[in-house]
């Protein structure tokens, strides 16, 4: 019996449509997997295929075929003014897609690609407006994952691919997650196992005088400064200068003006990464945060609500010893020392807690430093900015 048998596709109200496909899940854990050739044939035929990357699973189509790109938006339920990333297999694929590559940046590309980073360039006429939301720039990435690059190479075209989830849902880090959202919507999912990183790529805008991080990811600002001196964070990021995670007052920052020009990067305009359950982030000293979580749980318990917890190992043990088993689902994000594990787990755990029918999810936050900037950016978007500062 397959791990996927009996899966209820999404349970979303908007899934009340006639399925377009009998979605198949085929194994592809190495570049030579024969199933990749079948996926590449579908890409060339203008269809949409889900595939693994080192960050999250992508929902890919021929990035130079406007009709194929439109199928991505339809499958995801994604707004058309939210741009896509073009994925390439090698540097030779870059030049036809852009109008200019700064010679000073080529050494950085050689070191950082393949890798979990996306660069923004001025687009060439070859790139359809559907990919860029009508804007003049294009986002391009070369993934590390060998299955992804083999698929691109065999399809012989740049592949446009956002994350392979229904729009607004937590990003998928396993083929199971993809099938949960995409069953009946796409013909094929390549199963390459769990993603290594679990958080989407860093997006760096190279079209501005100062290189600017539009979306934080695995490569933090401090590391990128070695390759792009003076690189900065976009002040329009969810928490503006990181301070919204540090104090309640700073959290009352202004949002990006929706009347501005089309966004250059995915994730800049809409709420993302949200499970069905209401998410609350708790920021502060661990012991005080756990105490406050327990207090808030009992308030929810009185309303017969089920609460999921995403905390670190010691906190998980404390909650198991303290709270009743009824109406609780406790998950560990790791030991808290190596936040790479937290990054790998946050989206997977949110989906687990949704499957467990939690009404709310309480998440222990971390300081937004280094890779923690990206993790907290995703959590803040999942929570819609709902954060409790515990003092």
C-alpha cells in the first residue's frame, strides 16, 4: 500500500472542482532517475510538474511558454501579479534571459550557484510578462538539487516554479505535502525525499545601486556581504529592520503600499505560508514563553479548542509533563542550538498540526539573527504578524 493511498486532497472548500489529472507520484532521488525524462517530456508539452529542490518543492512549467506558465497560477490559485522564479541548470542559460550581467558579479555567481539563492536582473524580451507579473525584472535561480537541475537540462528550457503548494499554504517539503495540495491539479510529482533546507531561497536584487535582499533565506546578509559589499535588507520586509520581533511598539510598522510597482520577488505582497489553524508566535525568554503558552492553552481548553505547539526539545518535554493529552499536539523544532533543524521542520510541522485538526498553533520564536531572519520572516507571515512579546 502506498504512503499516499487514501489521502484526502486538501479538504479546502475551493477544491470542489472536477480533477484534471490522476496525479502520479514517481521516485526521483538522483539525476539519472528515468522518471525525470518523463517529467521533462511533460514540461516540453506545456504541462506542470512538481519537483524537489534543496529548499522546498517547486511547481514547474516551461518558463518561456506563456500558456504553460498560466497553468501554474491556475493549479496554485495564485494571484497573477505575484511573480515567479525561473530555474536554470547552468550559467550558459542565464544570458538569454537578462539584458545585462555585471562582470563584477560573475565570481559571486560561480561561488553561490548552484545554491539556495535567487538573483534579480533586468529581463530580456525572451521572458514572458506572465513570469514577471508585467514587471521589467526577472528572478533567476540555479538549484543545488541534482534532480531539479537534471529536469531543467532534459527539458532544455528554464523552468518557472513557485513552491508547489496551494497559494497561501505552508510550503511543501515532501512529495506527500505536494500531493495534499495538488492532487488532481497536476499530472506528476517527482518524489526526491524531504528537502534539505525547508525554507525558500534568499532573493537578492541586483538591479538597484545597492544589492538588496528582498526575501531572506538560508544565505544571510552577513555571508552575502562577502560577495556584495554593502548589501542591505529591503526595509519593506515584514518586520522592518527586524525590530518588530523585538518589541510590541516596533511591530506597528507600515505595510508595503499595494499601489507600488509590481513586486520583483515572490513573497513581497501577499500573506504566505499559513496553515488552516491560527498561528501565534511567542517571543521572549524561553521559560517565560512556555509559562505564557500554558496559560493561553487553558483559556483555549475552556473553549474546547485544540492547540498545537511548536517548541524546542526541552520545551516539548515540559509541555508534555504539564499539559493534559486531550486537546494538545506537541511538536519539537529541534534542540534550539542548530536552527537549521528548525528551518527544515517549520512548514512540515504546521502541516502535521493541520492534519491533527488543531484550531490554533503556538510557536516559540527565536532572535532574528543570521539564518534566524529568514525563519522568523516565514513564521511572521504564517502568523499574519500575530506575535506576543512575553516579558
